[in-house]
């Protein structure tokens, strides 16, 4: 029936059997899968389920909340509260973390999540997702905000759900990145993408090109070279994609390579990027790096950042190893002024494009 494939539960038990200190982690991830199934059912109803449209409320980011933002957040909160495996949780949709009252013994983990990523796509029926990150909870006391502010390297698990033509759960516990497809007939997640590997090279980049005038020079340089294709230093043509759902763009990159960029820009100097470190950049970087890719701000690896606040934003450049390496090099050359020697042949003095 499933070509010898295995289920999420069986796979996690196998992956974690050598880690007794993570004994509850498999159960926690299965709880997360249950919340994903509930959200998948909600999104699949569309207009018929009265789940579309926005509320009058704003989240801590100052963004108008979609109905499904709040419904998805509630699905995760209820799942975690019932499961008793987390001591506390933080969400894009909640100003502050909340403590989960211990049932028999306190939960060993902290969950941080974006319950519905890409929600601006909900009303136009384009793929959206959920993103989650799992950290160890402090021992012997109720978690405080400082306990969430651990670097991405401290994550014990991370992953995302994508609510597309099929619903998939892609996750890592630090032993590779693996994809599971929801079999709606039996209501179980089946391992369909074992040990995903991102191609090191790509000819596809993802960025919101309408922000070009706000980017820093190294990003402008990289994108210009991609757009110039075979006529410039890259020697081959590139393709561009931008779904405006980070989960959908990253999923494509995991499957066929690419680089996703939401870089630092001067559009809003009060923000050091659009995407949030704790529940977007960190979990996605863990998943991508376990698949052989890189997650960077352009100047440092995302997983090395020491968080300062739950909702802090960072620049994100993530995907195929050789492309992210190149973009990091361009940032270094920009910082040390050595990119002045860089001039595409198109812009040499006697070239057609000489200004
Ligand atoms: P929403 O959840 O508000 O739709 O934002 C989605 C997102 O955080 C990320 O998933 C997208 O890659 C990015 O924003 C899209 O940003 P732009 O709308 O500026 O292109």
C-alpha cells in the first residue's frame, strides 16, 4: 500500500531511540503533526469553511491578522496544552510567550512557531505553511523569556508544514531533513522524501524584486549578474520565482535547489529585515543546513546569531551552498571595499553600457 514506506511515528522512534534525553521529542513532533492535520483541514475548506478574510485585530508585528492566522495559532496552542510535553510556547501571533501548566511532570521543551506563514496568500488560494522550532526547556523552573533566546544551534528539532496540493511535513531532529506526505485516507504522515539534499548549485533565485532600489550593493550585484545571465560573469541564464510564502519557496529550493533572499534593505530602517529569527529564519536554516544548504544573513550564519528578543527580525539569504557562499563573499568584498575592482564586462570603459 505504501511501497514499503514508513510512518512519521515509526521513523521518529527509530531516529531518536539512541537519545533517551529526547525521549518525549517523538511524541511532541507527533502532536505537532496532529495540529498540522487540523490546519490542513481548515485551509482546504477555503470560503466554504468561513476561514478566509481578515479580522479587525493586529498582531505584535502590527500586521492585520487573518482569521486563519488566529485559528491556526489556537490549533497549536490547544495541541501543546493537551500534550503536556512543552513547558512554554511562543508564537508570531502572540505578544509574549505563554507557560503551559505541567500535568504530571513539567514539559521538557519550548515550542516557537509561526502558525500560518504566507497568510497574505490565503484569500487567493496559494500555498501557505506553518513553521516550528523546538528548544530544551529550563529544568526545575517555569520558563522565562530569556529561556527562549537560545541560538539556532540549540534547536533539538525544527520543520515546516506546507498546505499545498498535498500537505507535507518536512522536519529535522539533527539527523538529516526528511519529508512526510499526509495520506488523508488514513490520516497519517508517510515518509516520502528521505534525507533531502539541496543541490549545491542552482539557476533559480527567489526575491521580491520590487524592493531592488532598497537592497545593499552586494545583493544588487548578485541579482544583476543573475538577470544578465549568460552575457555576464555567471555564464548561464537564471530563472526567478517569488511565491511570497517562505515555506513554499524554501520547499521548492529543498527539492530542486535555489536561493531565497529577503535581505536587509533601507525600505524601513527601523527593521533589520522582514523575517523573524526565532520562528522563521532559525527553523528554516536548521532544516536547510541539515539538507546540505546554508542559512545566512549575508554577513553571518543565521544559526550562530545570539537572539535578543523573541520577535526580532533578520536578513535571510538561504539555499544552495555555492550560491549563498557567493553572496556572502560579495558582502565581504563590499565591506572591505574590494568589490570596487568588480565590474561586469558589460560596464567596462569601452563597453556598450559605459555610463
Ligand atoms: P505573511 O505571513 O504576512 O504573508 O508574510 C509572509 C512572509 O513573512 C514570508 O513567508 C514571505 O516570503 C514574505 O513575507 C513575503 O514578503 P513580501 O510580501 O514583502 O514579498
